């Protein structure tokens, strides 16, 4: 019968698909990981992985063991949380995967508030413009821009957020007039690299008929900085504008998008107290921070950002 220590190594190899990646996750050398896998295969008397130049891939028997190992992993987490108690707040490590716009302009404030109230908590934010795999445990939870349609996950809507066209005052002063959407043909448009859009909800420019923006990045933060430097006009999250002095919304009456954030967790983490409490704090914090930042933008030029910088305002020439 396999013990939990060996199953923990097994899960790391299954998720990383290599001994070296599993070793980095577990802080073990690859040779030790390989010996532990060999010991586990001897104990259960079946081959759990096929070895190839591409790495370690699960056999059918290994795939069946994953579900049992993950169930044990969740039980261990629940037991650890129960022993730790709740009096001292949330403790342990939580890793969040998030698209970079959310990770740069919402999560820092929200997470700062949560860790200030929970000194024993360690939070890791993985900000990448791609889909994360909860099955491979790349993160404990993921903030997504669309509700997942398959997989053993729990998805909860966090909040709606809004996006508008925006550009810097410097760009608008030097560019042709921008009185309506038809005028965009005379402007440089900033957007995503088309073949790197990882979720259909991010294809903001499709409704504008822009298939290949002349200035593009797979990163929301880079796009916003391009706008700050006067490179063109693009679609921006309203909640990001207070962090970009001089970038203003344009044509708000003609173009406005509403999208949603979802918190996605692995189904096996249901009722793990540490994860439940963190998920609740994160959800409430993101809702409040989105409302606060969008409220600053809605108040327009009359508002002032923290630090005395004038808040970006709307322009409808």
C-alpha cells in the first residue's frame, strides 16, 4: 500500500510530466524523485508512467490513481486546516493564476489587504496571459474571464467589469479627429496579437472590424503602456485607468464592453477551510476594488487619484 509521501511525489510527476519539474516543486533532486516513483510502482505492482524523450506520461493505471491521490491530498489539506484552527485567520500558501490585467491593477491592492489581516498567509500571484491548468495544480485557484465549460472545477462569478476605448491626450492632440467609430480607420489601433488571444472574451476588437491591429501585445499592461506613450488608441479596463495618468476614455457613448471575472477552483478543494476562507476574502475584495476604481473613472476629471495626480477623464469630441 502506498503512503502519502510517495503519492505526493506521484502527483508532482503527473502534473509536471518530468522528474526535474517535479523535483523543483518538491525541492528534491530528480534522482530522488525517480527512486520514489520506482518504489511506488513496485508497491502497487503496476506501471504508472511511460518514459519517453517527451517526459513522464501517465499510463491508464496511473490516470486512475490520480483521482485517489488527489482525494487524499484534499483530505490532508482539510486535516491540516482543522488542526491549525481558524482563530489565527488564514495561513499557509495559496497560489492564484490570473490574466495580467487583473493581476496588475486589481490583485495587488486586494491581496495586500488580505495578507495584512492574516500574517501567517503566503500568497503567490502568477500573472500570465493564458489559461491555467488546475488539473496539473499550476495554481490553487484561477481568475478567469469566462466560465469553464468542462472539467472537475467549481466556478463562481466574482464581478462584472467594464472596458472602453482610450488614448493619451498627447496622441489625441496630434491624431486626426475621433468623433465616431468610423474615424478609427484613420487611427493606429492597439490590441492583442490575434493568434495569442487565449479566450474569446478578450477579442475586443472584433466588433470594431479590426482584425490585425498595427500595434499589438499579448499583455494588457504593455498595451496600456503603449497608449500612455502615445502609440495609438485601444480598449482598456476602466479599473486600470486610475493607474495610467493621461490616458482617457474616448467614444464612451459609441463603444462599451462588459465582461466578468470568475473564480475557478478544483472540485477536490471544496470545503477545504483555508481555500474557502481565502476565496471568500478574495471575491469580496475584488468586488469592492472594482467598484472603487470604476467609480473614480466615472467621476471623471473632477476626481483625483491618490498622490494628487489628475484622474483620467472621458472625452467625446
